[in-house]
C-alpha cells in the first residue's frame, strides 16, 4: 500500500467505526482517539478532527457525563480515552470535555492502590499492577495535571511509573512482565516475586507507548532522566528481538516456541515508540527500526477480507491474567498463543495510525533539513 492508500484506509476505518462496546466509554475506543489525534497533529487535516469530535461527542453529554461509565467499577482501562477529553478541552475550551475529564481524574483520586503506590488494574483484579494499566492511566494523569495546573499529578504519575517498572522488571531478559501481584494470591504469580511467568508482546507495547508519551510531557529533571534511561535500555533490548522481517512476536522473546507468531498490535506499538523516541533524540531509538516495522506490517499483515476490503491481520483480540469468562488465564506462553486473533481490531489499527503519523513527521523533518542545506 502507498502512503495515500494507507491514509485512505485509516479514513475509511474511522468513517465506518462502530463503538467497541456499543457506545459505552471504553479503552478500545480510546485507542482510535489516540490514532486520530496523532494524525491530526501530524498532518493538520480536518478529517481527523471531524472523526474525533463526532465519535467523542457521541459518548459525552451536555453535562460532561460519559456513556455507560460507572466510577466505582474502578476500571483503569476507562481512563485512557480521557486523553481525548484533555486534548479537546485544550483545543476548544468546551466545558463538557473538561467536566468529563474531571470525572476520570476524580476516579484516580480514590482508585485503589497497592501498598507501593501504583493503582490496582481493576477492582476485580485486586492488588495487581499490569503493564496495560500504566498506559491507560499515567499519561492521562500527567496531561490532565498540565491542563488543570496541578503539577503534583505529574509528579505522582512519574513516581508510580518508576515504582511499577521496579516491580515488573525481569533482569535476565531486560524486559518487563505483564503482571505483578503484590498479595501473591494469584495462581499466575510467582510466590517470591509476584510476577507473571511470560513476556507478552502487547503488554510491553503498552508500556513502551506509556514511556515515550510521558517522556515528551514531563518537565526536565532527575525523574525524567531516570525514565528516559530505562526507556532507552528497553529500546535496545527490543531492537534485538525483531523477526527477520522487522516485526515482534506474541511471546516476544521465544522465537523457537511452536505456534508463536508475529503479532500486529505489538509491532505497531513498538513502531510508534521507536519513531517517536527517535524524533525526541532518545538514545537507542533507531528511526529505521520503527519505519521498517511499520512497512513490514503493511507488506506482511495487511490483506483483503472475504468482502475484498483491506484489513490489518494477526491482531490478538484480548489477553489478560486470572479469571475471565469462566476461564483462568495463567499467563504462560501457551496461554498467550491460545487467544483469538481478530482482523482490524482497534488495538492494532490505532497504534498503526500513530506510527504512520510519526512517520509523516519524520518525512517532514527530513524534507526541511534538505531544504535548509539547499
């Protein structure tokens, strides 16, 4: 696909998008909002703004209430789409968006925490921190703090991120485990470390995106330097785990595992993280790694569905830890390989939009440098 056809694919995807959970406020829709924001910021094209406002306005009423949202569920996932509210509030001054963002910020004030500080993933996953949740909550807390002139929220977000990194880090691999159980109550948790047993690609993808989005927003200082250094180290490890065609695996560090496969959402997330980090000048962030990953997705993971429409394939629909829908997800490599794949799932398409936007910014910067030399 050419850049033009990929852009048209994104446009058609957003145009035809149906809310992931029937219109209820959810993180999946937030993945699309992040993609639309990235495309709007990178290109300035009005179509991305129109898609964003149309979809968000369908979930926010005149008083700033969110469709299907219940604060006391304490679901950390519900915070992610709040970043679109912060963006729209800053751009438009519309109080609906600010009130809705205030509601999510209020959730985080009382959202349960482990003793070490980071938030529980959900009320129904007590005493647990998952890498997914770091992306869902912490960039929002940082960006909302800037909007509301509450810098202490940014300081909290940074402290929580650094603590979570300490708790989930696996020194032998240089990677981070999907989950940590402070109480050591879950069957998936190592009784000594509290960690889940395997390295799931997308969970580390969520983490990488959280890290780069926080680095770009944090004020200069020792804490930002610490996070940047850890992110740089992670990027170096990730660069060595690519498949021969430049993607990343579902169980990211086990290429010999039977049934393991190049998974598209993780690959899109890492493409975005590498490209954005390279733009920021972060050590270890090789722009070409991100560009090659995005290109490989288009060449190897996009194809026509039964109707002839182009779709992004090889996206793990969902994966987690513990009990869900009558099953117990034990966090082993075999478990991650058992989860269903779904074409065009937004958890893959949204990050690909973001990676594409970063690619466009990189092209623009290269063109500007050439013009300056000429």
